[in-house]
């Protein structure tokens, strides 16, 4: 019985030491029209949505690996492709990033991220 208790305690301590870094991302469409084929790329992965109506907000949770800039691509309501490069992000950062898509292919990025532990 004591061996099981020691094993269970060791397992719980090991799990308590693990920390998974996540970033909550929101993308708000303020372009004035619906957009299609939204893709948000970041180091080592990407996510997206088939469409976002005007004023719609899309939420997604990511885990950063590596280092590099975020990139946004979508097709505007007039059929034009838009692409914007955002802030650089780094592995083990966590927090929030709000992305606001604006008319004429512009975007605002509002990161609230912690620095990675060294």
C-alpha cells in the first residue's frame, strides 16, 4: 500500500511541474463586409475559417513552437486577396492576441503576451 502511495505522489508531483503554454487568439472582422478563406499562420502551424461575416469574431487557442512572425491572409468581399504580417511570437509565450481586420487589407494586432522563461 505504501509503495502505491509513493508512486501516486511522485506522479502527481511530476504533473504539477508541467506547464502547457497557450495563447488565446481572437480575430475580429471590421472590414465592412464578409471575408472568405481566413488563415492565421504562426511558427510551426496555422488555423483559419472558411468565412467571417462583417463584425464576427473568431476565437482559437494555439501553442507556440519556434520563433517568427504571425501572418494573416484572407479574401475580401470584393474578391481581392489581403495579406498582413504581424508581430513576432516566440515559443513558450502565453496570453492573448487580438487581431482586428480593417478595410483595405489592413490589420491591427493587440498582443498581451508574457515573455518566455529562460
